[in-house]
C-alpha cells in the first residue's frame, strides 16, 4: 500500500499517516486542568488541523515546526472542515522519509531524469572530464543531494528535484548547440552544463522547507561549485591545467554579466552558450509558471517564502510584454 496523503482523507477514516508539522499551539482547556495541543499538518497534497488531548504538554515539548510526524487517529469534522483527532503521535527521523512527500517537488520522475543524465554523461569521451564526472557519480552523498536539491528558492524550479530538472534542461539545450555547430567542444560544454549549478546542493537548506544555508548566504553556489569540482580534480594529478581552468570558467561565468552575480563574464564560445542555455531555461520556467495553472501552483508552493511577491512580479513582467 502506498503512502496516504492528506488530500485522500475521508470522514470517519482511521488513519496512520506521515505529515510535516507546520504550526503548533498548546492551550489550556476551559474549566479543566489539562491542555489541548492543536497542530497544523501538511504534506505535498495539502494541510489539515489535528488535535491531541492526551499528554498534550509533554508532546508539545518534544516536537517543533518542520518535524516529520507519524500520526494515528480518526478523521472527524469541525465547522465544516476535516479535523484529525490524534490517538498517537510520534516524531520520525527525517532520514527515513522522502522529502518530496512533504515539500513542493518536481512533477517529473526523478529516477528517470537521473538515468537520462547518466546516459548523457556516458557520451563524454575526454578521459579527464569522464574521470571527474565518474568521481561525482560514485559519491553516494552527492547522488542523493543532487537528485533532491531545488534549483532556486523562488524564481525557477524552486522545489525538491528542481536542480536535477533544471540541469537536464540546460544540458539538452547545450546538446542542440553541439548538434548545430560541430566545431564546439561537446565534452567541455556538456560537462560544464552538468556541473554549472552543482554548488546549489550546499547553497540551500531544503530539509525542513526551502531556504538559503549559511554557506549559501555567505559564499553562493558559484564559489561552492568551484570548490566541489576542484576537490574532485585534485584526485587526478595529471589533469591538464588548461582544461581545469576552462571547466572552472564555465562555472564562474554562467550567469553572464558580472552584475548578475557571475565572478567573470563568459570569455569563450562554450561559456557564452552555457550562459544562454542557463538563462533560457530559467526564463522559460517563469513564463510557463505564470501562464498556466496559476491557482494550482500557488496552492502547491505554500512553503515558499515571499511567494505572493514573486508571483506578482512575474505576472507584471508577463503583462508588460
């Protein structure tokens, strides 16, 4: 039996469900000596209010916002809305759960996208670039984080699996360039596309919501990405210096102009094309997001900070065209 989601709950149903704690409130019951714990629970499908009367004070001290909770109880109704009456409440270790069950996530299949990414990696023939890519593929921590990280906090693919989705889109755009212009360095451009945003797995904290990490705020994903790639290259003492510099330049310049947070402007053709591919996918996501399923998207991204402001901005941009 698959996971039960909040949107699937029915009146009178006995449930055993995993949820994320959005908000809690402990209040004394009028004319009584005991307390009631009210919590707002959510998963990727929606949210529901739940109440616990037994050992309310004790449980309130053990849980905090963004904790994953296992709740056993029964679905009742209060003031025309479903209410979950809690019989048992347990905190669950985050590592045992799939964050995509609780946070906004890519609508695409992450396993299939990763398999496609690995297939594209296999097309890289340069032995040194292959070694670097293989070093990442054999890094189990990187594999998990790269498949889970968002691409951004608000602007493009701001959800679990967003980095993988964005990276694959950028690679496919770059492959169109290499098909059209045979003189391009296919291996360098594809490797740069795969690794250009790799620092985002450390730029964001996406385990209890989506926000910037301390390293993300103070260093940013470009510097973090350079550090990660340099760390792998150091394991190969014979790695050509000019190739190392070219690969790192693709990362540090992919935002284009220096005022757009790039450390350098793109200074050779593959770097320029990577910048355009990155920018194109970001902007296409924004326009598609505003023009389709607006209310549904707003509902699904309830965890994203300042979403209303971002949504209004993108809508104004679309109307100005």
